[in-house]
């Protein structure tokens, strides 16, 4: 695996702070004293006076991305819940501490002597922390084992997740989110089902019955996943509402079915986080071995490969640079946590949240980006123990522009109003038909009572602005239209008016929006 050394920056902390906060009256002719700057401040103040923000905490900061000159600020040092805007920090730290070329390697090992086609011992599937491992990758590994002449394993099949610690859920993650695909158990050996790369999940496919009143057909992807179903999903009247739900009982892989799907409505899918993902991956691999003619005499179990076990086959993930887009554009929580634990393993020999976030904190300090008592306890922003300031977010946006990994990081940010999911991501349906469309590249962040946006505005006049807006503790109608209007105004729309935008074609799976609108997390 490729690692890059941390750069020791010579920027003093005082200089970094001075770039963030104005120290006094601006010199004559400064953009902050122009009519345009005064108009910008007045417009943004007006937007943030919206009734939807009544009683909420609001922090905002806008700066020239090239010079660091502050153009607007409101409580930039306030400690706020960042939600998924924290992923900008995790992504920057991962690119810096692991390197864009870092790969995650999954291996198959023989833990015993070999006689002809028989291994007299256990076969081990050892996870390397890959958040993108697909069933097809396990099938390819099984084919390589068979291709090496192995036909029988006398011992057990061991699922080895020992690269990291065994703590599956992050600090203060909600107990009632355990079945949600955005809150998966984090394991060094885990499986995903598609190229959204949600690790530790399975997909449940629901197909309406032939007529209303008949049970819907239910199947799981991958088919070999060791889950069981209780309850059922009914087929409702054609054109009716879809009320189907799939939940999971904590502490096991019993999936609870309820509700209905409309007749003639076509198949629909639910993504569910599983319990003990290493064993789920092991079960899928066991089935792949059987398909390729490899018989395992023992049972599947969790265990560690012994020293000296011989590597039979391996699979490398794509380089970290290629994982940035699904990570940031789709706000992928699983990838975020894999990065934090991997940072801890590579940089401190401890694959834990504590070790990983400590290394991230060190990166921020060396970069001169630790001006407040902010706190990070996970990689995704799911935890309500996280605290961040718009000052630090905006300073990070300025710092990143000078780094060799900036292009990778920037291209991975969601792009406002671009209906292509692989480009627009969580901003695909936002700010369409406005001055911000295609010009705002920013990370979203939402959970119950929290909405946020942080990134860049590429103005038509050639100027780039770095901005961050964090809103906490609102109740009732969400403030997202206000945040969008804030970004539109920065893009150059003096009226700051959001025009009605058409919905993006096709279904959009955006857990952040669901969290905000349904108060589900």
C-alpha cells in the first residue's frame, strides 16, 4: 500500500487565524469596503433573518479563496454540529495521510500444509478494510483459489477482520439507526452490493404480486447472505401508496417486513445494514468456493489468520483517489469510517476511531487549521459529539487549493444542479436554473435539526469564493431554501431569488435529505 508523508507546513497558527478573521478596518479600496461587498453583506444578513431560522443557531463565513480575505461572517468561531460537511476534513486527511494511491487489499490464506489439492487446516478470508468489496470480487478470489489447484479444505473457513479493532459502531451513533444503510457496522472485512459502495449492507428487492392482496416477492442481494425474513410485504391496489418497510432486529440478521407495494409498480429496493458483516462476507465467499469446486469441510467462523499462513490470492481495491467521488458526492458514511480506521492503522498501528481521529487532528495542527476547540470523533459526521466551526471549514477550503491532491478532492465535491448523480450527487436537485447551477461545488450535511453546506463558488467574474454555512437546532420547516439562496447570492444573483427548479429524472437515493425531511436520524 502506498503512503505519503505528512507535509510539515511552516504557516504559523497566528497567520492562519489572521487569514480567517479581520483584524480591523480594511484599507481603502479593499473589496470589503466596496459597494458590492456592502450589498453582499446586506443581502446575506437579510437571508439569514428568514423566519425559518428563528430560534436556530447560525454560523457562516465567506472568504476569497485565493487571498483569504473575509467578505462576510456571522459567528465563525461558534462550535456547531457539522453533520456530513465533516467529510471534507476526513477526505483531506485521508488524501494527505494515506496518499491518493492507497489501496485496500483482501487476501485468501491457507493456514495449514497442503497435500495435492487438499489444505490440511483452515482457509482464511482476511479483510484489508476495503469498503468497495463486491460479491463479484469474492467470486474472482474463489476462482483463483480453485485455479491454484485447491479442491478441498480440511478445516474451517475463517472470516478475519482483525486488521482493525472490533468496535462496530461509532461514538453516540443512534441505536435506532442500526438497520439503516447510512449507519453500517464498520469492519475490516465487509461487503457491498453495488457501486454506490455502501459497506456492510445487503439489498432487499421487493416485487409486487400478480394482483392486489397477494404477497410481494422478496429476495436479497447477494442471495447467499445469511439473513432471514419475518412478516411480509403485501401487494396493494395499483396506483396506491408505497408503504413497504424493511427493518432489522438489533443483534442479529432477522429482517422484518411490513407494509405494501402497489400492484404493477415494478420492483423496488431497500438497503439494510447487517449484523456481523465479516460473517456475511464469509458466507458469500463460501458459496463462491462451492461454485468453483472447492469443498470446505469445517464451518464458517470468525478468526485470525495465524502467523506464517500462505497467501493464495488477493484483491486490491481501486486507489483512494478513485474512491473520493462516491465518498463525497454520495456522502457515503461507510467509506468515511473505513478511512478513519485505516488512517489509525497505517499511521499509528491501531485501527480504531480514537487512533484515526487523533491522526486527523495532528494533520490539522500541522496544517495550521486547529484554531478552535473543535472535536471530531468519527469520519462521517453521524455522531452528535462532533463539533466544527465555519472558520475551520473555510480555512480548510483555502488550504486544500494549494495541495497536490486538490484536483481529486475538488472533482469529488457535489456540483449544484447537475442532474447526473455521479456529478451532482447530493446537490443534483438543488439550485437548478439559478446562477449557482454548475458553479457551486460543495459538501452537504444534514441530520435532524442540522443543515449545512460548505465549499466553493466559481463566480462568472472569475473569482472563487470559499464559504461555509452551518445551521443547528431548528425545528419545523427546514432551512435548506435559505442555505441555497445564500449560495445563489454568492454566485452573483443580486436578487438571491431561487427560481423553481425541475426535479432530476429518476429516483434519487439521498439519505441526507431523508434525515432532514423525515427527522429519521
